[in-house]
C-alpha cells in the first residue's frame, strides 16, 4: 500500500522507527471517534496532537488520548502560567507545518515543547497522526520518548 511521504514519515524513517501506516477517509469533525471506528481500535489508543498557547503566547503541543480532553486549568497549573488555551487552526498550521486535522508531533516546522499524557505509555500500541488528514501511524508508545523531547503530564479529563 502506498502512503503519503509527509514530514512526519521522513522524521520516523530518519530515526529508523518501525511503524504501520493506516490511511482512511477523513471526515470533517470526525475526530478520533471516526478514526477509531474505521481502524477498529479503542479510541483510547488513538492519540491526538493538540496545539495550545499560554497566556504569554508561548505555543506547545499536548499528546492526549482520543477519548479524553485536556484540562486547560491543570495544564496551566503544571506549566506555572496564568492560563492556557487552544491555538487557532491557522496558528497551529503556521507553527507545525501541518493542516489542522493532520497535525503530527513528528517533524514539526517549529520545535515546540511537547507534553504527553502519562497513561499513553501504558498502552501496547498507539495510533497517531502521520502528518496528513486521514492518515495515522501505528507505533509503540515508547517511540514518543525515544524520538521526541517530551515531558509526561497528568492533564487529561474524561469527556
């Protein structure tokens, strides 16, 4: 099967990471629920790449389970800042080089601080964006620690 060669895929290949590509039809506002259904996997194993900004306009990425939300209050508290909010789709694209809905933590345009929900590392496999809408890569969660400079956090809340 042929799949797109995105910045994320180039990054993974450069780091010699084993991954399994999964292409599917992107559905506007389908999110991780749609991805999980199409792939026949638990939504908890689908990891979202979310771009946030602090009140000082400092951007960052949070990796979160598909079936959970990020508590902006807890994230702000962890970062010791006044507040944190989601970056606009336009701003996220400018910072990462990826179109909203196709954001990957691998091979981003700007080097952003990355925070990953601690429990992601308890999973056997995760499905994370490969740098294009409708394109996830299946990897072992430890790949995140091996290839990205990240900090583990506990900022997830149930939806």
